[in-house]
């Protein structure tokens, strides 16, 4: 047998095998039923709230950052057995309006009847030995600012996560603007003082943009919309620089579309729709487009594969 023919016989099986090998290694089939852990994903992309360990022994005023001071009166905290807490407490407090991307952590800024503009959105948790504390005396939080808005009110989140609703706080937890000199402070503080007599996870300092109205806005995903579902995809509306409004978009199973009917009566809100999808541990897709509530009825968006680092950079630039 000639050498050329022998070589042909030896190489033929390899040639037939190579296309299938290349095909298998290059083609990725996303898991359409991949269940996104939304809290974990947003923590990973944006960053979790900060925590501070504070010692209550001989201290009443704590600087959490350059704009936030926390005042805990002596013997002001108790555990659920009624014992005064003397040792360390863990304080988790974050203000979510410094960066637009932080709003992805927040509950919907809409009440049953109104759309709210969050001048400041705060989450506050104080715990001792991994258990929530009881406020035996009012806890004061000072938010330094030179800007006062007469329309500013304090709202707290009520009814839990499933039926969450912001309600205005009148007596138990209050907000006042002024110049303050808390005990232990070296200098006076100008800004808002939150006086908290009862614990709550979420506080919104802001005002109403107006009465909520139902007006449909459909989000049309241009590339294969059926692959994006509420299981593997998060879709948000975030207001522009002037309006800290955030909410998750709804999903219609019949049309395979994300949509919202949240709007304002006689007022438009400019913002962005952000779509984040995850189909495997390391496979992400992302899309972002402009939208105007109470104006647009149909918005198109194209969602493309992005690395985690690329998504982080785009969210940071909001």
C-alpha cells in the first residue's frame, strides 16, 4: 500500500472527529430555568451594606462616616429579655442614594397611592449576639446636609416584604431639620435628625412626586425574548439624577414580556430600564436603555453577554 494512502486512512477518522469537538467547545447552551438569587447577585455586583461593631461602654456618639452620626443614649438598648446591653453591638446602616446603582438594593419607592422621591434611603439594623435589640430610649441619627426641603417627610416600610408599603411616620419615629449639638460632639451638626423610638429596617426621607396612576409600558427584548424569564432575569426602572425612584418590572407569561403599569398622573419621570440576566454561575447578560414613565408605551432593548466586571463598571457609571 502506498504511503500516501496509509496517511489518508490514518487521518480520516481524526478529520471527521474534529468538527464535532470544535462545535462542542464553542457552543454554550444557557440554562433557561436557572434560578437567580437576586439578593446574592446584587450584593455581588454592587456591594453589600457596611457594618460597624460599636462598644457602648462609655460612648454615646458614633461617627459612621463623614455625613452620618449615630447617638445611642446610655442604657438605651435592651435585649428581648429586658436586659440592658452594655457590651458591643453590631450596626448595619447604609444610605442608598450616594450612587444610583445602590438603589437596586432598595424596596420599591412607591406607596399604595403615591410615587415617592427618596432624598435619602436608609437601611438600619442594630443587633447584639446576632439578635435584634429593643430601643428603650430614642436612638438619634444625624444626617449632615445644608439643604432643607419643606416637603420632606419620613416614611417607614410596613407590612413586610410580600406586601411592602411605605407609610408616613408621624409620632413614633420623627424627622426634624436643624442645628444639633449631641452629647460628646466636638462641633455642631446641621442637617436632619431622625429620632427613632421603634426599630424598622427601612427609612425613606423624601417627598411625594404625585398620585400613582396605571399606565402600561412594555419592554420588548429584541434578541430571543422567550429566553429571559423572571427566574433568570432581573429588570428594574431607576429614575434619573433628580428622582430617586426604583422598582422591579413585572412579567407577563402570556406575551413573554417585562412591563410596568406604574406611572404618575400628569407628570413624567425620566430614567433607565436595567436588565440583568444570569444563566449559569459565570454566564451573565446585560442591557440598559432610557425610558420615560407616563410617556413611553413601548421600549426596545438588546441584551448582550457581559462579564461580571463589565456589568459592575456600567452600574457604577449610572
